[in-house]
């Protein structure tokens, strides 16, 4: 599995921010089985170092709990103001779409990431 750091500026079908490395490897593997490319980041800091590699049209899926001082909703806001509009939130927590900003689409289950 290629890490996002290894990817050039080529387009990817999905940018995934998931702090759980084992789970992200499973998601990445399943996504690639569909012949789609995915860039995986394990922290928002590494994502922002590499954000220039991804078009604002990229689909970006964020975990809610990022194991750092900010959560996925905070990160989505920061991406949104930078012009990224295809933002998805995947979480194991109980959440409702109407409690989130309108620019974030809540996935019903975390495994729905592979359908993006």
C-alpha cells in the first residue's frame, strides 16, 4: 500500500484521513479492489503538508476522532475555507447530519467510505 507521501501530484479518487493505521489499510485495500486510487493520511498535519497534491475537487473523507487536538469537523471547516467542497465524515460515533455544517456529508457507516 502506497502512503500518501509516496504519491505524486497525480489525481486520486479519494483522500482519506484516518488515524487508525490498521483500519485505513483495510479501507485502502477495499477501495483499490474497485480500481480506484486513494491517498491515506494519518494526521491532519501530514495532510496539510501534502494538500497541494490534491485538487479542490477531490473527495475527502475524514474520521471524526483524529487522536489530536482537532476533530474531523474542525478539519473539514479548515479544508472548506481553502476551497475543498467534497467533504465526507466517517465515524463510529452516533451523529446526525443535521448537527453538522451543511458542507459535510455524514456517511451512515464507516465502511461506506469504499462506496465513494
